C-alpha cells in the first residue's frame, strides 16, 4: 500500500520539471521548467497548493544539473528546505523524478558520455544517502522513450543524434543507467519503492498491409522496459534489429546479466498526444496522432500492466486546452479507472500532470516571450500578473480533483477480486 493512503489508492499531482540546461543551438535558451514557471522562488506556495487538494503523494523532479554542478560534487541547498516542507510539514510523500530529461552541463555528449550510467547512479546514491529518511519512492528516469526519441532520433535535444541508429545509441546507456540507479538505490535503501514511468502510447492501423509495421512499432516501445528487466535475450524478437542498428553483444549481455525489478508500472497518457494510427502506402508506415479517449487509455494500461505483471499507476495525464476539455477528460479518465478496477485490473494511483500550466518545449527553439508558450493543462492556469510574475489562477478543476481525491471509493471504487489474477505475465 502506498505511503499515506489508507484506502490503497494514490492520488497525486506533479509540477512539470523538464530540465534541458544546454543552450539552444539557435536561441541560446535553457529549458528549465522550474525557472520558467517561477517554481524555484514560489516552491512553498506551490507545494501548499498541492496539499490543499488533499493529496498525500506528489511526483517531484530534482534538477540534476543544479544539484550536481561538477563531477562528484553535490549542492543540496535548494532541495533541503523543499523536501522538509513537503514531507514533514505537509505530509506529502514524494515520488522523486531523479532524471526528467537532460544531463548536467559538465557531461559532454550527455547520455552518450561513456561514464553516464555510473555517474547517474552516483547521483542517485548521493540523493538517497541524504534523503532516505524523507523519501521512499523513486523514478530513476522519466519516460525513456521520449529521451531516446528527442535526443537520439529527431535530433531535437542533446546529443542531437538522428535516425534509428541514434535511437539505439541512446537506448542502451539509458537502460544501463536505470539499471545501475535501481541497484544503487536498493543497496542503500532496501525498502525503496521504484515507480518506473514510461511514455505509453496506443498504436492502431486500419490497413492490413501495415499490420507487420504495427506489430514492430508496438514491440519497439517496449524495449526500454524489456532491457531494464533483462528480457532482451537471444530469443527476443527485437534483438536482431537492435544489433543491426549498432547494439553491441556485450552491452546486450550486460543488461541480461543485470536485470532489475520495479514495483509500480507508471503509464503516462495524454489523449491528444498518446493515440496514434499508422498510415501510409505500399507498406511504408508513418504515425498520425488522433484524439484518444478512455479506450486508448485502457489499451496502454492493459498492455504494460499485463506484460510486466506490476500494479499500474497513471503517473501523468491531462488534456491541453479549455477548462471544459480538461474537465471532460478528467471525468472520462477517472471513470475508466473505476471500470477497470471493478474488473480487477490493479490500478493503484492517478496523477494529474501538470498541476499548473507548463511552458511548452518549443520555448527552447523559439524567440517569443514565455507567455506565448504557456500550455494550459493544469488545475491552475498561469497568468501574467502585469509585474513579471505568474499567478496561479484556480480553475473549476481544483474542486473537481479535490472531490475525486476525497472520495476514493466513490470515484474509482474498490479493486475487485485478487489483483494478482488480473495479469498473466508474458516474457
């Protein structure tokens, strides 16, 4: 049972915490969400807002590049008061995002630095050594697939690799880094709770000619987690593809020899971004996003939950746009959770992310002011106060979410039957 949740269900919120400290190539801009949303200065106010919702859990990111400014050196001057206030004063149990994109400035080539796996585990161990009296739950690295896609396939983020060889080049050290991070946490804190969070997506294809491409696409999104669990053995259907795109036999063997376990499967799902249909001609597929809903959310919960045999937590969900659009998705997604729990599917938590508006990632490559890049997805909207500040303006979603969280049995219901029967692990 999650800490602080006597009913066994974990309501949570999170603050967008993308950290890409390397300067944008054409703009010189840094993508640090805590700086852009003024959270560094307003952290106490923001945490108090979270507590006002009645939540007892919160996904919370640590700016690795700031707390680890040089190899082997750590600065906890900002995180000390933040975590003390969150845990000891407000009674909120954090799920710590150790890496939410990005690497420290001193780490040349970022994830491709030869010491990345060792250094990220060193940072995780230093954090746990200092805060294990306050923190039990950790996410080693948020959304491996997004890190890999943006840094290894599209070249949008450092280290600016492109194509499938770039994708595989980032996949492997990221998987090794997660493996070594979990091992370091378990050694220091045997009761650590590992919440593995992935950018899950629902893929479909109407064209019979694209069914092989669909099967391949679905398998590819499972690779980071399969590698972490040591499952990409000789018989794995994607092993030959990995080797054809640059994966070494030694690295694949190392991952098989160092399997790690996690406790909760975190699924991140956004109805406007996480549903894709494969389209194309002559068997050449490309993905096209469409507006998903509860059925697509169910598909990813079942896919990842059944494959990995872990209880599932919705670790990010929301909708971008009007308050009414967000409210409709909140109602639909909570209803989906209730229905699935009634069928015995072990969903153990729900996170609205972000708690307040974020600054979209286009800021880093754009040239307009921050206000032009606000993405309104939260319970509170960020509004310019006319004096350089960003007010946290409540929407109707604040009371709506608070009401759901206050009545777990009424909102998501009890978990039917024996949850272990809901999943049959497949290897």
